[in-house]
C-alpha cells in the first residue's frame, strides 16, 4: 500500500515502527502493561503470586537479595519483588486513567475555545492561565490532602489539574484547522458546529493530541510516586512503587535494595513513555515517504 492511500494516523504508526527506539520502547510498554493487568486481576481474585505481598515475617526482615527473595525483604519481612509486581498496576493505572481524564477535559476545552474564538476563547483561556499560575504538584498535593489519600482521589486530582497543556495545544490546532477548505465547505453545506468539530477538525488534530497523551503518562506516574512517597497517595499496606521507597528511606544505609529497585522500575517506566512520545513526535512530524 502506498503512502497516499494511508490516513495521517496510519502514516504516523508506520513511521513509528520503523524507528528502532520506537520499537524497543513499544515492547517495554507492552511488557509493563501486561504485568500491570495480570497483577490487577490477581488482586481482584485474591491470588497471591508469587507470594502474599502483605505477608510479614519479622524473622526475615531486611534481607538482601537472595535465592528466595530475589529483590530482598523490607523492614516487616515482606518480599520486595512481590510487592513491586503487585504495585505495578497502581502506578500504571494512575498513569493511563489520569491522562484519560485530563485528555478528555483538555480536548473539549481546547476544541471549543479554538473553534468558536471571540469571547468564548478569551474566557476559557483566562481560566487556563489562572490554573497554570499555580505550581502543578503543590496544587495536586493540596487537593489530595483535602480530599484524602486514596487511589481514586489521586487519579481524579491529577486528571483535573493537568489538562491545561492539552487545552492550549488543541486550541492552537483548531485555530489553524478551522480555516481549512474542508471546514469552509462543511459550513457552506449547512453542517452544525459539533459535527464539524468531531468529524472534520478533531481527526486531523489527533496526532499531536496522541503524542501529548503519551508524554503525560510518565508525568502522572512520577506524580503518583511522589505523592505515595510523601504519604498522600495510596495508603499501606497496598504496595506502590512510591510507598516502597518511602518504607525504605529510614533504612537507606542498611537496606539499599528498598530504594534502588523500585527507583529503577519508576525510571524504566517513565523513560519508556518519554521515549515513545518522542518517537511518536518524530513520526508525526516526518515528511519522508514510506512504502
């Protein structure tokens, strides 16, 4: 199939999978996602694999990595490897769901602002500017402190606070695309605003929106880890990568594995999504023909 027969999204995907870095990080993300889904299902059905992540054994506390406990044990004798596996779905759930919430709000606000312009644009953009005046993390921290620490509250707060960048991006795309010939033709044919927005303009703005969404996932993962580390995220005994590090901060000189291994997991997950977003950006902006 020639490039001319492909949609912009299909061309972007083809270029992405011709990028060696894109292919590598794609499979890393697939592995992370499969791990998260698997242990999410285990948590629903009460399956403790490879062991119970909350089972304590003070006789085996603070053991370094060994044949039984591959990543060592924590201060209560819990297996760090098991807790990291069960904590993976928390971090990735926050990443995907919070970004979905922020994407939905940002796309709607940006589309309405960019398409209608005028006073609607001025009002919505002043709201965006007002929200962006506050440091994002401290705004999230304050909101979670008021609402109470829980997985649902963390997802809601991150989603409700982090949509402003998406709104500005979508607005800029709509300001350009609303003057296109196909939009003018649709207006002349008597089509209403909503069909024009969702059938004609939004599909042509999908590539940069998708790139922004992918780049937003690692930011949400890092935010959740930071909140959990500070005690405002998911509460123990439920394991997350952030609160595993928090449990180990008092033993950093004696139990380095409590800091190192969850830190590496957060680093790999965040880096994979950042590199994937960068590869998608290159694919979306590439003018090279592929066949």
